C-alpha cells in the first residue's frame, strides 16, 4: 500500500524494525511519534488514508499521545508478518541471482560456538567466501525459538531431547546432526583422574562447576545421579562460561559435565580427562539444526 510506504519508509528490513519498535513502545504504554521523514500534517493524512482504506479507526488521540486501537494492533501484527515475508522474498531473489553470496544469521549456545561451530565456519568460508555469517549466543535449553519464528534468525543450533515432550517444534524444520553423550570431566591433575576405581557416589560432595539448573547439562546430570539413588551434587560455581569452567577444571579441584563432542573438539592440550567411572552416562540429547518452516 502507498500509505504504508509513506508511513514506514522504503526498505523492507528498516520498515520491519520500525514496526517492531513501535509495537514495543505501545506495549510499554508509550505513544507513537510521527516518523522523522513525515511532517505532522502529512502523518495525519497518511493515517486518515489508511483508516479509510481499511474502514476502521486505527489510532486513538489521547492527551498523552497517539495509541493504537484494537484494529490498529491487529493491523500492526499482520504488517510485521507481511514485511518479514517481503524481506525474505528479497533475500531469496538475491540468493537465486548469486547463490555464492548472502547472509546467514544463526544462534547457538556458547559450548556449540566454541567446539562445534569453528570447523563448520572454516569449511563454509572456503566453499562460499562471499557469505557473511552473523553468530549470536542463546541459552540452552530453548524450545521457544521466538527469534527464529520472527525471521530474525535463519538457523539455530541447539541440543534437544531425543523425544520432545510437547508439540512446540511442529512448525519448524529440525535436522538431527548427531547424538551427544554427557561426560563427567575433571582436570588431568585432579585426584579423581588418578583413581583406578570410582563411583558416582564418590563425587556427590565434591565441588562442581556447572551451567544453571534449567539447562540440559544440569538436568541430565541430575537424572543420572537420581537413577543411582543419589542426590544432585551441590553446585559450587554456576556459570554459562565455557572458558571459566575449563579454567577451574585445570586447577584440579573441580568437576563438571561436558558433551562428549565438546570434550573431543576443544582438546585443551590434554589438560582435561574423564575419570574412571565404571559406566557411561546415557545419550542425553541430540545436537540439531532448527530452521523456520
């Protein structure tokens, strides 16, 4: 619509950002000021033409400013989707005209970014040197994937349970990359690494450094201890930082749980190892690539 073009500007990506910003402002009780490229008079004309086109009042003029009516909120919600689709369409055309260039926006937990992602980027950059990669960090677990659904991301690399307990991923494309086993890890200078025999019960009262309790590592570790009739170890340090966990492990005092893929790929010059437990922890999750449907 010409009125939307006048109201929001020319660029689909800029327009989508403006729509989202205004929606957030309204949700926090703030009024909508006219865009800088429009005079107040022109802004009123654009809104009047838009209201005439849809046959409903879209904005309320209050002493505090301009706020949307229920019709305005409904139109804003659909406009976001429309501009997202338009932006995606432009990106599709750009890709078809030159498949060797473009942008890829992905997000993953720090452990994936540090261990799994580097060889992938290395291979991708050699195959497609003109592709720009934008990587952001997310917490894990996440089955909301709101930014993926809003088209702010193209891909999420995440660890998912083998059998999701709900239907939260039905509208997304999930490709399993590999199964991942949870491994208990200590520093090679740890007394636990020198023991010939070791049981889980021996580790309950030792200092642990783990990710927060609402993440897969902690959740699955708790399941492993409970399966042997043991309480979850008391956490001495709780952090998402992979670097901090590695540093504390190399002191020889702390214990943690890493994915076997992380332990294998980070290497750390032989400074980390798995203690001699008589059994392995079960496969806890699958590292998957999740795309919008």
